[in-house]
C-alpha cells in the first residue's frame, strides 16, 4: 500500500476543515421553530406536558418464613413462627428475623 505524501494529507485536512466551516455558516430554517432549553426542561424533557402521577401506595405487610421447601409468605406474622422469620415488609413483628446463614 502506498502512503500519500504529507502535502496531500495536509490538503485533505484543510479541505475537511473548510467544508465544516462552510456548512456551519448555513442558516437553519428550523431554528426559529425550535423550543428553548427552558421550555423543553419545563415540559418534562421531550415527552410533553407533565402528567399528574398518583401518590405511591402503602406497601402491603408481608412476612416470609423459612420452610423445608420454598419459603411461605403471609400478610400477618405467625404466632409460632418467630425463629423461622426470614424477612418482612411493613410493620415490624414482635420477633426479630433469623440471622443470615453463613
């Protein structure tokens, strides 16, 4: 493969830079219709007007207990399953959950 002389590379570079400058000087006919940055950000990026979102729902209580097979989960803490409690979501039960296995 024959490499071009450095003068040809220099000419290509000047041509590319000149072309970029010439194209950047062109007037953009859509620029007047473009929204400002404040308008775009106030509308929630590009997805239109902000929509009212429902407040988050409260988490349903869930208490999961270790079993021989797959763990079981209930919506209320079990009275006799205190040492088998692996995790919970919601108000804390009277018994602490079991420590993680090593």
